[in-house]
């Protein structure tokens, strides 16, 4: 196994551990919207959005160079 593969597996297991420990509901308020969502749903959603934004931002900066 390569170091990159081992690091990815370690981070994935760490992320699953964090998800398992954060299963309670939280209330979100944004402007005039109020809704409750489980942290176990919110955390992967925010990670996905961050990865997507990083991917798009990285592609834009590579095209400019």
C-alpha cells in the first residue's frame, strides 16, 4: 500500500468516526428560514460542497496560468 492510499483510508475512517459521534439534531436559522437537520447529514453535505468548490476553484486558476 502506498502512503497516499493509507492516508486516504485513515482520513475516511476518521471522518466516519466523527459522523458516528455527531448524530444529534441541530436547528439551522438562515435569514427567514428555520429547519432542523441531523449532523450526520449536514457534515457530509458540507464536505461535498467544500470539495466541489475546491475542485472548481482549482480548475479556474489552472486555466488562467
